[in-house]
C-alpha cells in the first residue's frame, strides 16, 4: 500500500511482539541528514516503545544510501544483533542517478536478508521531492522509521514462532 494511503506510524489491529529480549542495529545514511536523522529517531523510539532496551540498540552511520548494504553487512558480521534496520533517503533529481541508487540499495538489502537469514529492513525513502520526504518523517504520512522498527520486531516474532514450532506439523 502506498504511504499516501496509510499513516506509517499507526499500527492498529496488528499484533506486535514484545521486543524486550531482541537486539537491533540501525544503520543510517548521513546524506539527507535532516530527513534520515528523523527516520532513525522514529525507529529508535518505536523500538523502545515496544520493549527494546536502549542498551540493545546500536546505531551507526554510513555516508549515503548506496553504502547502507555494506554498512548493514558489517553490522551483521561484527555486531550481536538480531535484526538490522537500514535508514536512508533518496530524492529524485534530474539524472538517472536516483534509479541506479534505489535499485542497488533495494537489491543489496534483499540479498543480505537471504545471505544472513535475519531481517534487514528497508527503511529507505525513495521520493520525488523534499516535501514528500518530510511528509514521511513525522509529517502527514507518519514516520517511515516507525514502520521499519515495527517491521523488524514483527519479523523477529515470526522467526521465533517458526523456531518454537520446529518439527511440528500444522504450526
């Protein structure tokens, strides 16, 4: 569903597991800092809201969105985290740069999910304008960082449900 049809910070009717025992990494891009910092703060605050301990949340920056997959890979290799939230913002410009960056980041994050078997969450805004980015960082469409954090929690809850029912038929 397009974010202009849903508030990214509203999770009514959804079952969100308690994140108390979960460990999270947040890798966020410095490029478009005014936007990405708000996304990172939204993710961080939402993790805490659902029970994550501040000591179980590690944040690191990378220069831009293109570097998110490698930064997230480093975090997976060297950190003790259960899920990694990748935060960035790419705003359409006058060249094809936008298309290449968005495609590379999406593929890189997808590959990390499969390579490591743990959630790497795509919390990257790919927008046409600065105004659209601001609408998704606490503006009229909520905060994409909130949504990314809830997605990480839910994916870890899903993994736990499979692990606790391993070997059972019809789980």
